[in-house]
C-alpha cells in the first residue's frame, strides 16, 4: 500500500497547474492517517519501552505534520482562496515526495538480506566520509569559484547573480566542464582594448562609482569573458584537484569504510531487522489508509468493553444475591480460551525473536570472550618472550662467564706448564720431555713475536698431531713481503694462504667487478721434502733451496706431512698459530750458529789473567754473544750465525756471519764453497798466539773431513735432531771443535706451517784466544758467562747450557 501512496503522490506532484482537488484531498487524508499511525506507534513504544530513543520518530512526526500544514495552505485552500502560487506548492510537494521516497529506505528495504547490510555501509559512508569530503571540497570550491570568476569576468557587477555564479560554477564543475568562456567572446572581447592603463587613476573610478553608474567603457564588458593564460591555469588546477584528486580520495575513503564495516554490517543489519520486525508486530493488522478501520474497531471495542464493565459494576452493587451469575468468572470459556491462544501465539512470536536476540548476544559475548582470550594469550606470550629474553640474557652472561672461566683456567694451566718447563731439566733444543716424548715450549708462547696476536692455547698433551683436538682453531698470520728487510725479500716465499683466498674471492666476482683489478700471480708448486736447484733471478747465481728437514727419528730423516691446503705441518706438533709468521720460507728454515767458548779467569791487580774462576767446584764457561734489536725494540743477546738461503755453503755462511757480527768486518772476496774443515781451520786461527794448529793438521784444507773429525759412539741420536758426536781433539793451543746440535730449533717464531732448524757448532779455546784484538765494541759483541739464569734470544740459552754440560762447566 505504501507504494500505492507513493504513486498517488507522484501523480499529485506531476498534475499540471493548480492540481486536482479530489486527488490532493485524498493524498492529504492518506498522509494524515500515516501521521496518526506514526504517533500511535511512537507513543506505544515510549510507554512500553522507556529506554528506547524516540528522537528519530519524533522528528519524523514533526516533518510530516509540517508537510500537512503546508500542503493544506499551498495546495488545497488555494482552490477557494488565493494563498500561494503554483511554483511554491510544486516545490513543497517535490521536497515532500523526496522525503517519503527516502523514508522507504528505513521502513522496508532493511528487511532485504542484500540491501540491509548495504544500507549500513551507506549510512557509514554518508555520515562520516561524505561529510569529511564536503568539508574539504568547500575549501577548493570557494577558492576556485572566486578566482575563476575574478579572472574570467573582471568587471562583473556586484550582486546576487555574482554570488550565484561564484558558488554554482565550481559546484557544477564536478559533473560538467564549462570551458566555453575561456577563449572569451568574439562579439565583446574587443572592447577590453578600450580600457586604458590609467583608467583607475581618476577619482570617480577610484571610488568605484562606475559600478553604480558604469562608464561607457566598462558597460560593454561587464558580462563579457576575458581570455588569458591565467584563466586557463586557474581553471585547470581546480579541475585537476576536484576531478582527479578529491573524487579519487572520496572513492578511497568509501572503500576503506566498507572494509572496516564489512565484517560488522551483517550483524548490525540483523539487529536492525529484529527491531523492524518487532515494530511491525506491534502495528495494527491493516496498513494505511485502511488502518482507519482498525481504529474504528478498536474504538467500538473500547465502547463495548466500557459498557460491559458498567453492566458488571451494576450487577455487583445491585444483584449481590446473584454473585455466581454476576461474578467475573461469568466470562464464557470460549472467549477465555481464545484470549489464551492469542496470547500464546503472541508470546511464541516474541519468544522466537527473543531467541534470535539471545543467540546474537551470545555470539557477541563469545566473540568478546575470544578477543579477551586472544588478548590474554598475547599478554602471556609477551610475558613468556620477556622471560625468554631475560633467560637468554642470563644464559649469555653465564656463557660469557664460563668462557672467561675456561679462558682463565686455560691461561693458568699454560702458566703452570710454563713454570714446570722452566723448573725441569731441558736439553740442547730447549724442549721439554713429557712421558718420553719431546715437545716444544718456546714455539707456544704468546703473543707471537712482533705482534699482539695470541696463540691458540695448546697444552702439552695436545701438542702432537696424532692427539685429537676438536676445538683447535688457530689464527692465521703471515708477515707481508714488504715488511722484510730489502736484502731478504728475494728469498721470501709467496703467501700461499692469502693467494688462494684472493683467487676464491675473484672466482665469485662478476666479470664487471674484475675490471681494473691487478692480475694475481700463479700459486707456486713447491717440492716439499726435497732439494731444488734454481737460478737466482737477481744475482744470476745458482741457488740451492733445501726443503728437507734436518730432524731425524730413529736415525732416519724425517719427512714432514702436508695439511689439507698442501702446506707443510710442523713435525713437532701444534704451535697455536697457522701461516708462515715472520719466517721467510714454508716448512723448515735452516740456520747455522757458532758457539765460541773459553774458561772464565780471575784477574790480578795488574789486570792480568791468573787462575780459573770456580763456582761449586766447577769452572765457569764464557761464550761470545752479539747484541741486536728484539721484537719489542729491546736489546737482546744472540749467538753469532746466519740464515741459509742456498747461495753459499752453510760453512761459508757461518764464516761471513761471524766476521760481520763479531768483528764488524766484510770480506772483499767472500768464499762461497767452504766445507767443515775450512770452517774449523778458520776458527782455529783465533787460538793463543795465532800460530797453533789442531792436532790433526787443520791448516790443510785439502785433508779429508773423515780424518779431521772423530766419532764417539757413546752419544746416541736424538728424536728431534741428527745430533752426532763429531768433534776434534784439542790441539797444542787447547782448541777443539764439535758439532753441538743439528735439528729442530724451538723458536718463538715457529708456526704450524713454518719452523726453524739449526746446525750448531761449538769452538772451544781451552788455553787462550785473541778475539779481543779484533772484536768490535760498536756492535755490542762481548763475552758472557754461562750461568743458570743466562738470558738469550729464543732457546740460545739452552744451547749454551748444553755446551757447558759437554765441557763439565758450571751451569
């Protein structure tokens, strides 16, 4: 029926001129009946449900009532009295028609499961997003309307028409694009040329009187558009902002609101539909305008009930003797049963919707409980994470303390082992004897000489390579070739570890990254455990590179092994550091040293030597030592000797080194092919008076070495050296020579891949010598006594101690 009402309303609005009296009267009565029904329902709802908000229905009643009054005044009464014009009545009816059509959205459309949630979303978009959009649009609309009107029509007269143009043009620009006047009007634009620059300087024009009484120059161009570049720019910027930016922003706001409300729109619609159904349940059976019949029936029923009540009261007061007939129980059983059935039906209907409401509330409570449970779970998880972080922090602290404790324990153990090695008896190579196995000591001391690099802790039991040491991870250190002295750079091996690392890095690079990088040299293929004779590229002479080890085991030469990188492994075991260190070659680095000894004598008042110096019943031995700079720039004493680079024989090297270090002399014609006999003869010349010869004719270099040296079978070979008892018998001047040691040298510079090996000779002057005549004081060469606490570089002190033992001297 409501759609019939709207159809009748449309017909009344479209009816030409003054309308049809009967049609208008019918529509007015129908609307009045709708108002009466609306008032009745609102009043009933307010009485039954005090907490329900009736502001919406109250406003609706006021609007409908106002429409009825205006309809009566503007459309019905004018049929007898001239109270309003046609246009005014048309406008009022049109506005009312729009209202009643929009009212349909809140009355019937929410019942639809499709349109209902959509109306919820639309309500959200209009109530929030569209209002915000209008606020923002007003800023650009007013500014754009004023500026466009001022530029295009600079002489437009003030008035209502100007305000209308300022507001309507930017508003309609959202839907229509008015650009016809941007190029001006050919019929009047030419008059702008008549306006001179000095037009505004006249007093009358400055006061603006030409607006009230326009000048003849201004009158033709008051409503004529003016074409200019700024007109285009201002219009374009307004259109860009409104049609591209603001409209897109509005769509984005709508989409965001739909996303936010989409999950709740269905629940909100169900609640609204429940309220709508309850509202329809409380309405009368017939719709407007037939609802007037229901009101008449209610009125007649009220009169009937009133009369019936009066009759009952009369029976009560006038017929007291007939209580049974006049009592309220006299109601017929059929009426009472009918009333109960209606009541039960009504309660059943209410119970169904009440059940829906309860289920909805339970669902809401369940969702809220889930949210609270999720929040509680999140809080528990956050607390657990905090506890875990705290535990991790405590575990890290504990781990750090355990690591520090292990480090301290390891350092303490290393110090204890070092003290133990200092206290125990050591042999010539300065190494300790642990359970019948020789291990190096100085090669494990930290830091590495000349650096601050700490060696990886290696205890005595982990020194041999055969012992498993899973955590062994030493640092790698190799002194760059540039830091070696200039005279030694030609003999230094390439850093193979660094070269392999660079080649691996370049193999992983892109071709573009390799552009401009220097070419890497090839990795040399060295012959380990062998002798290689090459031509020295700088001196042009033959160089013999001996990569064999002088260490002997069970009277057999030792062949060192190679690690996974193809580099030699120290035969004596781990040192706590990898690489080549400060040594010049991978694998064995050979030295030759000379130990020149004599007996310490007492001096009389004339400063002449007299008797020998005795300590604890043994003579004190002296040896020649030279000074040099240590690793930390301190002065240390070393035994004279030299490095074997392979250009000359070992015995030529010891001769040249002795002359250079002890006498500060250099041979004009160095001898490069000396043998052992030549070396012994060289040191024999420093005996007393310089005329003595050994008892075996050392002055004859041509004699065979087998006739010069004798072997004592009482001294056996060592585990770490080819140490023999080759020695000469003392001659008439008391001079004797012996091979003190040949093999591994426990040097602080040793690493896992490079180590020192030495051949040490002892030249003893039992009666006297003439070294003082040629010894140089400038290089710090001196005689030093062999004492238990003698301090020399590396393990030179252990070598001196061994020499003292051979000569049965105090040590």
